């Protein structure tokens, strides 16, 4: 038994990390939902809507005439 334990202990260990683990999924999910929430909040602001409308008006006037 000791010989087997020594042999297993001396073998090189390879830690292949493919993908994320649970904690990384949690952090990624929190970050993604936070950014999405901020973008939704910005899109609901009047100044953003006015800016977006002005940008489209400018683009349509520039290309269509």
C-alpha cells in the first residue's frame, strides 16, 4: 500500500482548467447582470433617448438627403 501511495504521490499532476468553476460563473453572472442593468438604466434616460434620436436624424439626413 505504501509503495502505491508513493508512486501516486510522485506522479506529476496535471491540472487542466477548461472553462470556469462555480465561483467564476457567479462572478461572471454578477458582472454581466450589473452591466446589463446599467445599460438598461442609461437607455431609459431622457438625455440618452434625445441623443439617440438626434444621431439617427443626422444619419438619415446625411445619407438620404
